C-alpha cells in the first residue's frame, strides 16, 4: 500500500476525501481533543503565512497587486524563500513553539 495523507483546513472549507476539518456538533471527549490539537497545528501554519506578509508587506497590499499583469506566484515564492532564510538566521515563533531549531542557512540553501 501507500500512505494516505489529508489536508486539515479551516472550518469554512467543504469536506473532501483529501480535506478534513474539525468535528462539529455534540462532540465526544476524543473529538474535542482532536479539534484542540489540530487547531494548534493550523494556527502555527498561519503564523508562517503571517511572517511572510510581515516581512514582505507588498504581498498584503491587494490594491497594489495586479492579477494577470504581475507574476504574483513568483513574488510569493521568492518572499517565502527569503522569509525562510530569515528564519534560518533568527528563528521564529514556530521554531520556539515546537522547540525545533531551524536548519542552518547553508543547509537550507544546500550550499
């Protein structure tokens, strides 16, 4: 067999075989614990997106970005790489939260 992976999304997303969200309604203790642990993980992912926008503010200026006229995907990819480089040098709230040091800059860039 193969490993089956799913994405865990915000409650606003619809359920799909590859996308799961928190349990709703009258929950068991196990379901409440699952929601709590997954919401913590989802929040840490949002911290990563927030750091990219914090250091690359131009990505958060929707009025300035021109869909179809600018290479927005490339802008974002470069911003993520540069933000990751910053994390390698200075750490982040995520590395602190998970007590996991970032890789060295040389290791991240494979130089």
